[in-house]
């Protein structure tokens, strides 16, 4: 039986999970794949702290570059994260003829084409199934299961921290700040939660999915991104009154030669399957021209689910190597330069939820309706709510028909300037 050596860069949560999986399931994987996958080395700056995995002392090293050049290692697993040393080491491993498995969403979202080009140049595999969705096999679905489809849309709940916070805000009526502190205490949120709650983690994942589905690398800083930090509890309640639940949603859709990508708190109908994805779980719904809608659900993060996907990728590559094959083209996006472009955020069309604190004076509603009409924004439903600022303004919430984001933005700016509302208007997309 052919033996394939593996080296791991990074011995944190995911790296330790991968090591545990390879050691624990070595025999069963050998039976299933007909190749013996052997963990050779693990590199980390800290090789003293106990990670709960029993490894031989000689397996640990602080010299990460030695893994990238070790002739006994054919597969390098990167679990460091980020785009600094991780990028340097991944490129070095690829250029040394090593196959690579990574769960690094930021690296692939921002530097994917460079990484995949290096794999192609050196005729080696690069797999990244855990970069999006943790234990959910969405990458494998897009590159293999739905390969016979033209993908039309992808909608995903891709961040467990945000989904946990939103679930508790709805179920318990708690404000964002209170739930965030509890999420940090329970380990669902980092001490600095900005990457999650401000939407950038979801944006990185959305860009990877878009690159796989549509063959181009969108620039993350050009994607419309809005997180949940400023989401008010009353909007969660008012959305429910209209039959919607708010989720931080990545939305990707092709429109001819353009692809629209956005990340924002979005109203999802109670009747939609994504509406019922709660707590720290993730889900992705993909619509293909032949498959129609299919949905993939599971744990999107955590040591065991993420490591499970990484180990699966290692197994795929090891089997390829045992057969003398490399199939990097199967795993990487098929970049077609100039075939599609990112749609401007202002050109994205959606239905919207809007909330206005309207002055309690004659003609206020007429002014608002007139301004909305000026920008071709029409209302399909509206409701006045109790409360307000105490005396001279009342909250009004409305659902619009489909409109361009830029038109709604201009209308709300004019409404604010007209003096008929107090405070900032709120606008959220509707799925």
C-alpha cells in the first residue's frame, strides 16, 4: 500500500483537530482509500502547550519551512489563517511540488487566483473544502455535484456567531450588546468580534463561492458588506410582524455578464428553509438551472466539523497521489478573464424593509410617499407602530416592491433632508 506523508502548519484549534483525526482514523482511512496517510510533522511557534492530542515529541517543530521542503511530506495542511506567513508558506509548499489543503478563507478570497495559478504551474492539488461552511461540503457540491449546472443564485448563512446572536435576539427579545457579551462568555464569539459581526468573515466566504460558481475573483473591498452590530431589537420584532426573520445573509446572483454579491442583515420569510436555520448552524441554498434549489446544512465552524472536512480533502489528494494523478483543475475555480464582472452595489435590486421615525404633523406621510415615488420606490405594505420618541414622532415600518438599492438610498436621503423624520432611516434587504 502506498504511503503518503502529511505535514500540518499551525497547531491551534483546527490544526489539532486535523492531527487528531489523522491519527485516530489512520487505519480506517487506509481501508477505505487504499492508501496509508501518515502524519509526519506539525509546525507551530508554541510546541509546549497541551492541545489534547497525543503526538510524538519529535513530530513537533517551530520550523514551518522545514515542512514545506521535507521530501517525506507530500501534502501540506495550512491552518494558520490570514494572509501573512500563511500565504508565504502555502506558495512555498506549492512551488516545492507539495499538494496543499487549507481552510483559510481570507487567503483564498483575497489571493485565490495567485494561489491556484501556483498549483497549476506546479501540477499539484490544492483543496479548500473547509474554507466555507466548516463541516458542510458546499465547496465539493459546487465543484463536483452541481458541475453540470449553470449556477443562478447562492444564498447562505455563513457565520455561526452572527446566527447565534440573531436567534437569541429574536427568541429572547434581548439587545445585540447583551447577546454578544454572552456569546463571548460561551466561546461563540471572539474577544474582538468585528470580523464576524461586521460581516467580513461572511464576505470572504461569499467571494470564494462566487469564484467557484462564476469563474472570477471579486475584490472583497468592492463587495457590499453590512454586519449586525447596529441591528435594533425593534427591527427584529417588526420584521416578525410582517412574517420575516432576520438573518445575516450572503447573496450571490448572476445577471447576464454581472454577478451581484452582498452581505447584509436580510429579512427571510418564515416559509423559507433558511429562515429555520438557528443558533450557530450554517446553511447554503444553491439554485442551478437543472437542479433548481438545493440546500446544505450543518455546523459551519468548530474543531471537529472543520477538521472533518480538512481530513476528507487530505484523503482525496492522497488517493490522487496513490494513483499518480493530480487534479487541481477540479478543485480550483476556472477563471475566465473578463467573462463576468462584479455588479455595483447600487445596481442591486431587492425588496426592502424600511423603518422611519415620522414626525407627527400634517402632510408628513404625503411628503414621504411623494419622495419615494420620485425615485420609483413603491410600498407594498406599511404599518404604524407604538412608541417613538415620546411626543412628536411615531415609528412607521414598510415593505417595498423591488427597487434599485441606489434609488432607495437617494430617496431616504431626501426624506431625511425634508425634515419629516427624526433620526436615521433604517433599510434592510428582503430575500
